[in-house]
């Protein structure tokens, strides 16, 4: 008796089954992420107020961005966010190493450091607004102990961006800490013991043994921190609303002002700002993905 021919699915079951499980997620990703990205690119080539007919104007929106001082201020502020927000990664690693100890009360300390992560960004913004208040804020109370102040952080165009970044670093560092605590649980104890036998300790142990095993956690922390820095809208909206005099704007907030607030209803111009923001994000994340791929390839 000849063997019955198996169906195409049965012959390729091992290769096909994972894609069947992934198909719903891929479909949602295409509909809610990939397609809107291309729609934003397309919309940036039009002049449209959101209601009437859209007028094709080519690259005019991008040409206007080059001469827009508010866009320039927003772009520079985003670069400050990108550079300073990355401090959350080493900060989270340091706190995770501190909390990855077996000492009395460590669960309480972990809860206290974890607390900022579960707070809404709105609450964080309000807390730091009160903290910076020049009349009764805790910051100026502490400065008064040393005969300094008062300091109006949110009212000073030179300080306001740094004050908001400091507020954002509080919960972001807590998030990176959680990632590294999870990563430290997966560190191979045999490698640690072998390194100790070879005389490695302190910074050498950390740099050559522990940190290389934390690369997956570092990758996630880097990507999430970059995205958080580039879409820093909530804190700015709550703490300054872009002020004083537009000095704390970032690209995401300026996009909102131009596209949806009472200043604009310029959907095409807002989409052009969104495209610039997306490209900046893409460059950073693509570079890090390429670096990770090269390292994996060399193994």
C-alpha cells in the first residue's frame, strides 16, 4: 500500500505554526503602526485643516520647518532630553545593584524605589511643580538652608527644560531599575564564581562579567528611554504648557500645538513635525539594533 500523501501544512507544520500564532499580532502592528506611519508621511505633503479638502503642496511644510524658530527650539530641547534622559540607564543599573542584596528590609527599599514607576506622569508633573514652586516649594526651602534662592526653575527659560527632564528621570530610572533587577536574576552564578577564582572583583567583575550578561535588559532600557525622551508630552503639558515663552517645547508638544490646539489646525504641518520626530527615533534605535546584531554575529 502506498503511503498517503500528507498535506502541505503537515509537511511544513514546524515552520508554519509559529507564524500562525504571530499573525494576529502582525496584523494589529500593520494596521495600528505601519500603515499610520505611511499615512503621516503622505499627510505631511498636504495643507489640510482637518475638515476641508486637502491641498497638495509637496515639500513646502518641510521647507517651512527649516525657517521656523519654534521648531528649532523644540528640536534642541529634544536633543537635551535624549542626552540627559539616558542617565536613567546607569542610574537604574546602580540602584538595581544596590537592591540586589540580601539584607534586612530589602523588600521595603525595593518598594520605595519602585513607587515612582506606578505613579501617573500627571501626578509626577504636579508633584515636581509644587517641588519647584518659588514661594513654598521644597527645593527653595532646601536652598534657603544654605542661604541660596529663591530659584524659579519653571519660570526661567534657561532652566525650565532641565527641571522637567529631572522630573521625568525620577520614574524612568525606576523603570530601568526594574529591568536590571530582572536581568540580574538571570546572571549565571557559575560565571561569577569562575571570575572570582580568577581574581576579578569590584569594577572588573561588574564590567567584564555582569554587564555583558545584562545586554538584553540594556537594549530594552535603551529603546524605552529613547522613546520616552522623544515623546515627552505629558510632563511639559502639565508643568509649563510649553512655556515660558515656548522655551520648554519639544517636537511632540509643538506637533500638538500646530495640529490640534487653538494655535493651528495645520494637520499637514503637524504631520511633518511627526515625521522628523519618527526619523530621529528611527536613527537611534536602528543604530542600537545594528550594534546588537553585529555582536551576535561575531559570537
